C-alpha cells in the first residue's frame, strides 16, 4: 500500500471563520451545519489514522479579511506542536497594494509553500466566489502573480470550466510559475456537453508543463463519495496531464459532510488501481512531495 500525502485539507477554529459564524447561507457543498464547529488537528489525525497518510498540506479557509497572516501563524503553531500539517498554503490578494508585505509575513512561517486566492466564477450565483470571471487578467493582479512566481511559491488555481481559457493563458504567460489546478477543474456539469467542455479545457491547461492538478473535492457537486465517478475522472485526467502532474487531496473536513476518510481513501485507491504502481505512488505521494518541497 503506497504512502499518501494529503495535498488538500483544512483545520479551523470556528471563531475565526465569518462564513461559519454568521447567518446560514447557501454553499456550493450544500447544508453545512455539521461544519459549524472547531475542526482541530487532533480530529484530522484521528480521521486519517490507519490510512497510510504520512504528510499533509493545509489550504487556507477564508479567515476574516485582513487576518490571513494570523491564519498562517496559527497553522504554523499547530505544526510546531503536532508535526502536522507539513506545508501551508495561505491566502493573499494578488492585486493588493500590500502583497509584498503579506508574502514576507507568510514566509516567516517555515511551512509556508504557496498561495490560494479563489478565482472561481460561475453563472449560477450559488457556485460563484469571485466577483468577475477574469480577475486573473487584470494588470495589478498579474503583477502580483509574477511576484508569487518569482518567489518560487505554488499558486493554487481554482476555476470553473468556463474560465479554463483564462487559466491556460495565465500559465502560458508565466512559464516559471508553479500552478496546481484545484479539484480536477471542478466538474459541475456532468452532462455530455459539460464533460466535453471540461475535457477540452483541461487539455488546454495541460499544454502548459507548469500546471498540475489535484484529485480533490470530487464529491462537491453530487454531495456523496462516488467510487465509479472518482475512477472515471482519474482516468480522464491522468490521460490528459500524465500521472506525473496529478496528486491527491482529501478536502477534509468538507467531504466529511457525506463520507468518511476510510471510504474516501478506499474510493481513490480503487480508482487509481487502473494505473501502474509507479504511477499510483507518484499521484498519492511523490508529486506532492516534489511540488510542495516536503
């Protein structure tokens, strides 16, 4: 059984997250009452126990505006105490006037490896996060992206299919950037036409050698763990990107709304069984170790 690096998970204190503390609002992942509580590292470690996870990567959870540095510092304090997580992906507004100062502050955390600014926009308001679909095309934002790339940081790219052309252009224009596409491109329309557009867009992104992608969040739009669906997405994405540019992430505790870690890991291991042992090891462990310098 191959060791696993969980390249996408969260921990949090409810008091730090406005979206958990405020009035209930519809969310892309459905009803989330069970998430409106602390999810500490101890619970995450209990969830992953016995499943071969040896390291993990924390991805930002949208603390209150202006608190992104405190978020990274808190996660680093958790890592210092527990040895988990192994790496931190923090938030930064790439178009912000204070970007350099924010990145300098993040860099004080030894586990800091990258940045996520969620850019996904959808015509459905429920799925929409960014204000516009083309934030990454703005001059100020691209200047910030150039700085992220120059610092050797990973950028976690979260887009919908309709934005893939923008993402492909960004990757082409910044070939020195290390880009990881979140959630295998967030396939929200599984109709024949929707899947065709998703595949064609992934191919455009994959033309850029600096883009990798995560098998994470695959239950978001169906709100269940679907082994057959995971296997099908794995096959298509590996065919497009190659096993050397794919990696696994649990998206816990979000996926905990509808599945257990045991069920999720079993589904992903089964879905990857169609590939060679070397390919499975790359997807489950080696690629994340390389990309996030673990």
